[in-house]
C-alpha cells in the first residue's frame, strides 16, 4: 500500500499549545483526571463572561448577519475599527484599509501569503507566538529569529536584529504586548525598531492583539502611530480583551505610504474574496466592543481578576527556589526561567510532560515559542487567584525533588 505523505512544508510546523503534551492531557481528562489547563489563553474556560455591551449588540442585530457581508467586513465594523486606530494615533487610515477575518490567524495567513515569496525572510522575535513562524513555513518563507533580552525586560535586542538582516529580509515582526512574555514596549524601543525598518525598507507587521490588556498604569503605543512613513500591517481583535475567543474576530489595518501598499491591498483583497467573507455574526459586536473600554480596564486594575491573578502567581513563584521571572506588564502570561543546572533540565518538553503526569498541571515549554534553550515555560494566569496559588505551590513541590537524567 502506498502511503499518502504530507507536504514537505509541514515538517517544521508545530503547535505546542495544543500539541503532544496537550493530547496527553486530554487522554488524562477522558480517563477522569482533573487537569488544570494553563496552556491556552482562553478566558471563558475560567469563568470570565462576555461583556453586556457585546451580548446586547449581538441580540439587537443578529438578523443582519444572515447573508454574506462585504469581503473586507461589515461597513459599521470597519468604521469602528478605523476610528479606534485613529484614536490611537494612526492618522492616515481609512475604512478600505481594514480587513476583518476569522481571528487574527486568518488575516496573518492572508497577509503573509500575499506578501512573502518562497525564500524570503521575515524577522520574528524569540520567544514569540508560533502562529508567525508556522505561517512563514507554510508559505515557503524563512523565519529568522531575533532575540528578546530577558535581562532587559524582554525587550528586542536591536543589535541582534541588525546582524540578521540580509538582502532576502522583507519584513520585521513586532509582537507588542508580547506573547509569551507579557512585555510591553516603551516608545523608545518602538522608535528603534521602526528606524531599522525605515533604513532597510522593511514592512512592519505589528501584532497588537493584547493592546487593551495593560496593567500598572502603563499605556500601549501603536507602532503605526509613530511610523507614518513606513508600511505597517497592524493586527488586532476582540478575542482576549472582550472574552470572545470562540467568535474568531480579528482584523488587519494597513497604513503607511499608499504607493507602497496598493499592490498588497489588491492581493489581500483577492484572498479575502476567495473565502467570501469573515463570520458576519461576530462583526456585529465590534462597534459596541470598541466603545466599551471599561470592562477590559476593570480586569486589569487592582482588584480586577487578571491583575490579582498575576499578583497571586508571582507571590507564589517567589517561594520556589530555582525559578526567576520578569514581571509582565500586559496580557495574562508569564515566562519564567528554570535553573537548568539545579534541575539538570535538558529537555523542556519533557519537563512539562513530567509536571503534567505528576501534578496534573498543563503548561507549555519555552521551545514551543521558538525559544532556543530548554530553560523556560509559559504560565497562563487565568484561573482564580487561589487556584493559581495552589498550582504554583504544586509546581514548587514538584521541583523540590525533580531532576532530569
């Protein structure tokens, strides 16, 4: 019997968030084991509710979503998105520069398919969300990883980026706030990144899906707002800020000199037309959601769930010998470092599997985020504070005797 083989392009594609360790966890759940799932940033799993603003918008307008909508998205939704980004300082944006997709994942795929040729290079941070490297592999491009520096609050290493630019480099990806580190970049860092793109004629891809999930009285700055002379693809959506991950509601906003992006917009339009339109039902919520900033702010302020969950997590981690971390300023992720000498860890995927089997806690290894050393893992800080405190205590108990090899 002849086997039907996979395409070569799939060889390097990986998704540790729902990969082999996740599959093992699901086997345990099916067998009746209670597993704490700290692998996926899915707030609804932990009791977060959809804001009433979103619920009311859906109920009042549901009949408008029965037919296909505009291939770029519903006009009211695109107008709301455009206004949102203009308020954040992207002054040269128009409705026709907005594409609404079935999650950020879809518009990333469309953008990279339209932009990158086989053999082209795109600069991607390490660590980073694996959607980006995977999509590069799928379109035949080469992801070139630049290092984010843990010793400098996980900010990008500008010198490392400059060293890795070649004649094949076509784009620079910025993930701000970052997943998995929760780092929020200051204006000076963004200006340095933009200057590199400016000098080398690079397209900037700015993943800003967590831009509303910011703590500690800090402010998110949109990359495109400080780069009006540079082509910028800004990616955003409602999944996390408004607790609607299952709605798959994301978008792409294209800014910068029109003479440089007109051809790209035409190509992305072809791809958008192929799939007819994004999910119309979810687009009904966009105008109301983007007018409702208070429900998100409430989660991120002292006394709010995400803020208090972060505080509970780091307080408990402080009691574990052999773990260090950089406190996150945004999102709900932490990317702690393990003392690999102390624990003799040479395989971080084995570490998270062993933790799962021993303590029934599911997390993702740092290598799942294209981090090169086996010394990190990501914690999703979405359960209630007391649950996270207990989980971190279990982690400490596990590490007290854990050694690989």
